[in-house]
């Protein structure tokens, strides 16, 4: 557990417990709702990932301020398909989210940076994600292309980002990366997703400018 003071309030970071699951899923839903698509599916991704052998329970972390859960991140083991035929074990992460009314106070970066220190200790190797360089760049992520790793769905993608947890982890490695199957669970099972989402308070799905899907 990490306890400290940010610019504004005292915060604590700890691993999630079963009694936190529903609150975290609701937080994830609140944070992602209508951001990348009408509604969101990230809370279901998290829910299902907990059953996966690739899920990293030690890195399913909650950030609390004054005893209230205001942030969460999860990690999963994944791999790079190296051009020389090897499978390089490494980690990815997400969803990561901060409660909407606590955004832009520095908590997202605090949670990410702390989780990456723990991931390094667990020999996560490197992290690969699709994300916004404006946020991840502050934590030293770079375009994965500069490290020789291509996003399988879009090999020229500059929004596909990398962070070596151990300097030089990717030296001598080129290859491509597929998002793990666990991130597509809502598309693969839309009826189960709809049943799951109906357990949460009703929210309006809106088509908004800037959404990706
Ligand atoms: C992305 C998210 C986790 C960031 O958390 P946060 O606590 O708001 O971010 P921080 O305050 O730690 O931001 C640190 C720096 O990152 C950059 N940053 C953060 N969010 C940004 C945004 N939306 N656009 C541009 N830059 C951003 C800024 O430089 C910021 O520093 P500043 O506020 O001093 O300018 C949060 O906005 C969130 O939950 N979003 C919805 C879910 C989501 O999109 N998750 C990420 C999916 S890849």
C-alpha cells in the first residue's frame, strides 16, 4: 500500500478486494461512459478479466482519497510476436480511470506511475497500449514504432505506445502485437454484456463528436 499527499488531498493506493469489485466496475463505467463510443464496455472487460489466468491481481489497484475510491487500473500478461518467431512475454494494462470529478488533479499519473513500479518488480518487461500520448507521454511512453514493435491492426499507428519497464528490454527485438482477446469480450458476447450492464444504474448512450467507435 502507498499513502501520500498529492497537490490537494491525501491518497492511498491498494490492491482491490472482492468487496470492491462492484464499486470499481461502476467507477469504470462512469469514467468511460460516452467517451470513446456511445456508452462503454470497459467495466465488462474488467469484470471478465478477473477470471483470466492473464489477469494480474496484484496490479488491480485502487486509488482512494479520504476513503473514497476515485481511481482504478488493471494489468494483464500478454506477448509480442517477435519477427524471429519468439513470443516475448510482457504486460499490458487498462482500463485505467479516474472518477470524472477528480480528473486533471494528477491522480491518473500517480496511479499509473505507482502501478508501473510494481509491474517492473513483477518482471513485466515492457508495456504496450493504445492511448493518448498527451497523458502517457508524461510517464515516458513513446510510440512503439520507435522500439520496433508494430500494432497488428494498424502497423503504421503512432498512437500505439510503449514503455520499457526495464531499460533495453526490447533491444534486439522487432515484432508485432495483437490486443489480447480479453479486450473484445463485449463484442464477442453482446447479450451477456447487455445483461451485465443492466445491473448498473440507467445511463443515456450518446453519439458525441470525437468518439472513436
Ligand atoms: C485518462 C485519465 C486516466 C487521466 O487521469 P487524470 O487524473 O485526469 O490525469 P492527470 O491529472 O494525472 O494528468 C496528468 C497529465 O496528463 C495530461 N492529460 C491528462 N488527461 C489529458 C487529456 N484528456 N487530454 C490531454 N492531456 C491530458 C496532462 O498533461 C496532465 O497534466 P496537467 O493537468 O498538469 O496538464 C482520466 O482522464 C480518465 O479516467 N479518462 C477516462 C477513461 C480513459 O480515457 N482512460 C484511458 C484510456 S487509454
